[in-house]
C-alpha cells in the first residue's frame, strides 16, 4: 500500500450521514437527463423524498411540466424554490414561478443550495465546470452530495476534498461506474482496495477504423449504442473522454493512484465496474443500463429501495465480453490519464479545452477528429500550476477556454477555405 495514501472523498468504511424522512433535496439541472430521472425517483417515493429547490438554465417550459408532474405525485409537499440561470429565460420564469424564483446567473445555483431552511441532499446534475462552485457550496452546508457532475472533481478535486472534510459533508457518486464501485465497497475500507476497473461501452465507434473516424458525422457521434444522455456527455462517450474524466473522478473519490485505475471496454454495459481487493478478490456490480438505480442509491444513502424497471437476465446475455481500449484511436482517454498524473491545473486545462471543443462540434464548427487535437494543443501550450482556490480553478478554466477558442477559430476558418 502507499505510505502517503490520501483519505478518500467517498466515505469508505465510515458511517454515512443520517437524516429524517422525507429527505429534502435540492436538484441542480432539473431539466437534464439526470435531473429528470431524479424527479422520477422522487415521484416514486413521495413519502421518503421531497424537492425543496430546483434549477435549470433555460428550459423553463420543460421545468414547468416536470414540476406539474411532481406536484401531482407529491400533493402534500410545498412547491420548490426555482432558480433559472439564463437571463432571457428567467423573464419567462418570473411569470410561471411567481413568488418562488431565486436570483439570476450562475450565483442562483449557490442560492438554491443556501436558500431552503433545511437541506439534506444536493443532487448535482449539472454538466461542465459550472458545477464546481455549487458542489463547494453544498459541502459548506455539510449535506449529502449526490454527485453526477464529475467536472467538480476534475476541475477542483482538492478544493472539494478540503470543504467536505472541513464541514462534515459526504459525496456519494451518481455516475453508474462509481456507484458500482461504491456498491462493491459497502462495508469495506480504502486500505482493502488494490485496483479499480472502470468499464466503458466503447461508444458508437468501438469498431470504426482510424481512417473512418475522420469522416464521421455529428449524427453518428450522438448515436450512443447503450445509454440515453445529454449531447455533451454523449460526445464525451464517443471520444472516450468521459471515461478519462471518470478516471480522474475515481482517483479523487477513492484515493487510489492512477497507476491502479484501469479501463476495460465492455460493449454490453451490463457490468458497471469492478473493484479488486488486496487479497485478489474481484467484485463487480451488474445491472441494466438505468441511471435511476445509481441516482436513488446515492440520494437515499446507499439503500436498495424498490425500483420499477427491467431486470438483468444473465441467461439471455450469455457472454460478458471485455476488450482493451485503443488509445491510438481514442487519444482523449490517453490525454485524460496524462493530465491526471500531472495533477494541479492540468486536469482543469483538459476539461476546459474539451468543453470548448465539444461545444464547437455540436455547433458544426469543427470535426470529430479535431477534439483531441484541440485538447492536446492547449495542454502543450499552457503551464501547470497548483489549484489552491476556487478563483485559481476558474482562472485556469478561463485560460484553457480562451486558448481552445483560438484553435477552434483557426480550424473553422481552415474548414471554410477547403
């Protein structure tokens, strides 16, 4: 074992926080994939769960419909506070949610956490580095953080660790892979962990040749074979950057060195991850690809409540297939591993450059194959520094975005000239 092994963010071998029913939830990103499925879990457990605040960026009509469904399923619960971060959408929200609307801009995310009198659980379903500051705010309230926003740990893992330990908060992962590890680690200590193995579906291009990868369309990128997710995460799954970010997340959650975190491609997405223990025992968590299971497991404090849905039929599956990832065809995974080992601002630079590149692809400004080129160029051009504060993290994030935007503009201009 490592002589200087850091304490895990995940409460490995430590008692979880206890709260009375109903658990009072702040839901960040209520109209996204994680947010909608969280609301499904709440509607299925109206006596155990109560939403006290929700946020969205601009989809206020979608939010209104979700809250109508929530009110019908939970008629005894007060209407939740609402935060809308997009200024234009907020004007519309003022009509729909009169008397319940919080402030505007990114600060409204923090206000949604701080405003309710009682909060037990914050579900962070935001996408991107914008999720870091709310995660820190949730940690300062000393609550349970059901974390789907992996960028919080990629951009500011050490900052999150400091706030969690200082204020007695806890982080329970929502990502299916990290939830699987948590389920395997139930009742175990971090000293018992030898190795973590993340599984990856391989995305839509698992068997696509390197030459053909340069010609794939955006529609093909967004056609994930297994999971239904938002566009940004779907692109990250196609490039395997999502798996790279999950490696960094696993490192911070479970305090396992990067050298002992591996990735296996598992096309069926039935095995969600493995934990290998120091005695050679290998535990895995299996299930259908349904995000409501890890969401519910994190929110309720790692209890297996009843959950309607399909069940895994091992006889129908027949075989479980695993492959080694091809780092030459999927360089984003290698870049993420490189950034994780470098530490400091390297992972912040990686994430900022990737977010800009993915947004440019979704906006038809660049090609799929340009994403790793942009990230690599940013990482090679920017120096690495310690990340000692939120201001540091935001500054390095801005630095990476500006550098990536310059590269995107150049590539976009080249594409127009061809």
